C-alpha cells in the first residue's frame, strides 16, 4: 500500500507544485519598490506626503514590469517632485520591507545631483512636499524614513528591515 501511495504522490506532486506556485503568484507576487534620499546643497532632504497614506516619506514607488530599479527611481522623482537627475544616484542598499507597504523589498538610492525647476503643486497623489533639515523633520515623518536618513547622514550601519 505504501508503494502505491508513493507512486501517486510522485505523479501528482509536480502538478500540485505548479498549481500552488501559480496560485501564490496571483494572490501576491513578489514586488520591488524604490525610495530616494534626495539631498540639496544644504543637506536638506526632500520628503513627500501622499493623499492615500498618513505621514511623510522619502519619494518613491513601485518598479513596473520591464523597468530597472534606477529607471523607476528616476520616474518616481519626476512624478512626485519634478526632480531630474543631473548626475549619478548611488544605491544605498536593498532592504526587506516588511512593515511599510506591500512591497517585499525596497531599493534606496542617494541623490545629490539634481535639478528641480519648481516644487510641484499638490495633486491627487502628492498633497505636500518640500525640503527639510534632518534636525527639523516634519511631524509624522515615518520611522522607516528616519532610519534611512540616519544611515545616510550619520553613517550608521545599514539596517536590514524597515520598522
């Protein structure tokens, strides 16, 4: 009897694996997001406030299908802050993103060379944005944003998760 059950299991196991793999991809596929620590000449950081979630965040968003992390970061900076990079962005790290959003991992870039002709007007996604001194961040700045800023500005060791 055990031999027969083993043959049945071996026959159906690949089908079950494929079924469950497809099921979990449809339910919640792995996603990748980007954030940017944009610092001006006075070492002030650019933060955004979204209409759909409370708090102040580093600008960023999801990486679309067929897009690289850097392309996504550049797109998000343009959309959220009308910021164009004039130099290279430095990849600070890729972090497990367990508590901030639905993204599984977030790539964080540091941007120091950019052009911004004007601060964007509030719209349906971004209701406020601006540059802030690290010592005077606005009330409601998220813990994840504060951790990333501390790492970049104070040179603290890299954290592996958002909190």
